[in-house]
């Protein structure tokens, strides 16, 4: 049965070319007042002004859901997370609140390596369970596609355990989980002083094993001071590209390394963080497919300076926003918070944050042909907001709620308005 979503006060379609929105196009929401959506077989059949959607084939027999003037948007595409971890890092948090830095805490036994201990000691089934609980909360915040990295295993069997858990969790949730192999996240303690050898293992053992089991779509490297050098990143990514993975890089987060230019040179899908990006780095990201994926929740949480979002957009880069949800630098899975931080701290406009959190996020994952906008032929991933104006979403930080989240045409979270037709039979939605 087809579904008609009508009575939409503001429909953010994000309609446009299936490519990253840059510069002034980052403010273009293709917003329709008085809109409607017709959905069938999990796909958008028509999106536009209500009177024209009502004329579309099958609209008159569709079950009709009137949203009473609310805002409807595409589901968020969160292109960068480390959402698979065993537990929070509360001691790190407490130490930082007393003035110690991320780098100091990592050097004294906290940081990424303490999450590695957690994951290595956690059975695969427990990891699946933990992620399953998180995916419910993430859907409830309006995210319908989430990238998740490995990188808390740092040896073959634990990296495979993470990626297998991710695959298992993906089969249990309607949330689309996009797996990324991040073996080059940090040097594990048992390899201290042998970074070159660890990189050999990534290239010779881990990448082939992950590829053989088809467990990841992307590979990523934490290219930074104290982590992996530009040369090591290049080696890992070149080998990942040969194995068929898309590429991503943690670039210029703690220090400037030139990783964003490397990302551009390799045609990576995204260069992420960019806190210390120079003018030349920004220049390198102006052409080609590499999206500048900013994760300002981590800057907020670490109290670090923000990446140059305004400069990137004004010069014509394609900016995406992502949570970076992880236990060390951003324990936040909610894209609304990230949009709010982007507006208040990086001076992005509310419209730019919407583009960055939807279609440009999809581009950072190579999913722009099916995700990130509400256009005929695309997967029906939509969110209805308890709001009359799209600017309310980044404005009411910490508060505004999602009315419902729809994934591939099915209501998967929240409450459907009373006017809804047969979809109401889904009792899970009557929370
Ligand atoms: O994106 N920079 C590297 N990785 C994460 C932090 C992971 C952690 O601290 O556990 C980040 O900020
Ligand atoms: Fe990260």
C-alpha cells in the first residue's frame, strides 16, 4: 500500500544534482511550503506541492498521514562515528574537566587505548547488544544512515570481531549502518616502538582479511601527530583502495599534517575534522569528490578551536556535518546538537547545516543517488519534526523532539499522528 504524507508546513526536499553541494548551494534546501510526499515500496514516488502530489498515480488510494503543518525533512546521514565501543570513558572526562588535555590523557593510559581494552575484553554478542540499543536512540533523533568505524580492536581478531558485530547489529535495525575499517586508529600497546611493523600488519593481514569477509565499505586512517604519519596513511589507503574500499581520513585534527591534500589526491570520499586546515588544505578540497566532513561536537567536548567551516564554504568546498559519536571526544549521537554547535560556534547558517547533515553527508558516504534528499526514486528516509520552521531544529538545542522517523517507507520511531491510516497497527509506535 502506498503512503501519502500530507499537510507538511515545510518540506525540505534538498532536491538537486546527485553531487556535493558547495559554496552558495549549501544554503539551498529546495523547500516547499504546503508539501506532500507519496511513498510506495520504500521509495519516494512523488514529492512537491500537495495539490500536485495528490494528482500523482495512486495518491487517492494511499493511506494518508496528515502531519498538521509540521516540518518534514530527509533523515540525517551521519557520515562519521565510532558508535561501536564497550563503555564510556568517564575518567578521561573527569581528568579533562580538571584541565588535562586529550593528548596528556592518552599518554597516561587513557584515550583510545583504554577503549581498545574495553572492546578486546567484550564478547562479540555483547558488542552487538550495545550497538543495538544505541541504534534505537539514534533513529529516535532522526538519523537514518550512520557510518560506524572499527578501530578499538587494533589486532586482527578484535578488528574482525568489531566488524562482524557491526554486520550482525545492522541486520537487527532499520538504521542503515555503513562499516568502515579503521585499523590505523592508534598503535596498540603491545606494538610500542614498532609502528612500521603494525602498518605492515594492517596492509598485509588486516585489509585482505576484512576484504575477504566483505566486512567494510570504507577504510580510514587517523593521520595525526602521535598517531600515523602522512606516509603511513598513504600506504594504508593505497592498499585499501586496491582492495576495493572507499577512502576516508581523519585529517588535521590535533595538528596539521597535510592529510586533507592527501585525501583530495587519492579521491577520498571525505577528509574529516580539519581543525587545523590551512588555506592550502582548503584549496585542495575545492575540486574533486572529497567532502570536508566536520565534527564540531568533538571540538565542543574537548574545548578545542573549531574547524574553519565558514572559510571552507565561502571558498566553495562541500561541507558535511557528522557526530563523530565516540567515547573519547564526542559522546553525542544526536545530529541536532551538532547542527546547533555548527550555527553558534562555526557561523554556519541553519540552512547550511541542513544540507551538511543530509545530502552532503550522503555524498561523504557515496550514497547520494539513494539517500540525503526527498526526490522521486530515492529511498523514503524521512523525519517529521515537532516544529513549524526548519530553523527551530538547530535553535532549540537539547530539546526539540522528533515526531516520527520513517526508514525506507516504514515508520520506525516516534509517534504517528492520530489521522494515520493502517500504519497505526504498528503498536511499537504507540510509546
Ligand atoms: O574522531 N581522532 C580519532 N578518533 C576519534 C577519537 C576516538 C577516541 O578518542 O576514542 C575522533 O575524535
Ligand atoms: Fe573520528
